[in-house]
């Protein structure tokens, strides 16, 4: 996993369902639609004029990278705090875990352990763990279903 997929909060965007599942599916759909000639007629399909640029964007540019790279919610309080404090990751902040993480811990139970791992064992171990999860088909949405 590339470090640029790491979010300030400790999530790894490479393990987001959009990045891990939807983006690869978009590439298949896009290729099938090109092969079937839809590129020339997609504007005639209701909503096609908006859908086609969206689909092509997912294929060409990808869904996103991470909040540290400029993707994500610019109003995220965790992101704003990390930027203001000039922290590479919240796990490296002297005040971590703070009250901003109450929601994250309930919605994403692996974040606490991942941030502890990052603090104690460093980037190499954290990145390897994310790669192993991705190889097994893990996404953060799995635990939320």
C-alpha cells in the first residue's frame, strides 16, 4: 500500500469499498461500454451526459487518494485539527486519542488498533497490514453491514 492512501485519522483509503471494489468495477463497466459503442450514444440515455464523465473520471483519475492528498471531506474536524497542528497522522499527536475520535472508534473499530500499531511499530508495519487486508478483500464497509 502506498503511504499516500493514509488518512489523518488512521483510515487507509486503499481499503475503502469505493477504492477497493467500486473503482475496479467502474473500469470493467467503462471498457464494456466502450466495446459496445456507448461512448457515441451515452448522451442520448437519460442521465448519460452526467454519468459518462463521472465513470470516465473514476477510470482515468480514480475515485480519490486520501484526505492527506486533498481528497475527502474538507470540513472533517479530524482533518482540520491535524492540519492546524501540523501532524502527519493523528496517531503521532500528543493528544491522541482525543474526543474527535469517539465516532470513529464506534464506526471503524480497527482504527484504534491501527493507530496504536502506527505509533508503536511505524509505517512499514502499518502499510504491510493494510496490504494484507486488501489482499484478503477487506474493506471498511464490511464491518458496517
